[in-house]
C-alpha cells in the first residue's frame, strides 16, 4: 500500500511539472505585445512560470540553459500541443532592458526573430 501511494505521488509530481514548465529567470515574467502593436492587441502574450500564453495557444519551457556571461539570455526548448501532436521548438530568449522599453526577444535557429514589448 505504501509503494502504491509513493508511485501515485511521483506520477502526480511529474504531471504537475509537465503542466507548469521550467520557470524563466527573474524579470522575464509579464505581459508583452508584439513590437509595433498596442498592449490591447489580441496577439499579446503572458509569460508566467515557464509558460507563454497567447490567444488560443501556449508554449511551455521544457528545458532551459542559463548563460552565465549573459544573465538576461537563455537557451530554451519550448513545447506545445498542435491538433493532438506535440511540437517542439528551440529559441534563444533575451530580456532586453533598453532605455525606454523592456523587450522579450526570441531568436530561432532558422534566423527568425520575434520582439515583444512589455506591457506591465
């Protein structure tokens, strides 16, 4: 009976971890709008506890490598479910604290770059 309880506890911990994701470093969480769009735009995303959620979609950080020489930059593996299938993407994510705006910059291996400006 104790073994069964331990197995159930471990399984529930794995499921909880799968839902929450790996948290990004301090300062990354917040709400962001695509560069050039108002914060009221439906394309806005919310970053919290390792999950990035937009209108009708979400990505979860499943693996994270922090870069010691660049504390506001991480290498992340992102995962989502698309029509029942799991999709995985990798990106370098930088929290850029410029003179006027704070931006979350996603650089993908194919050269694509997405810039999101902080709303809150």
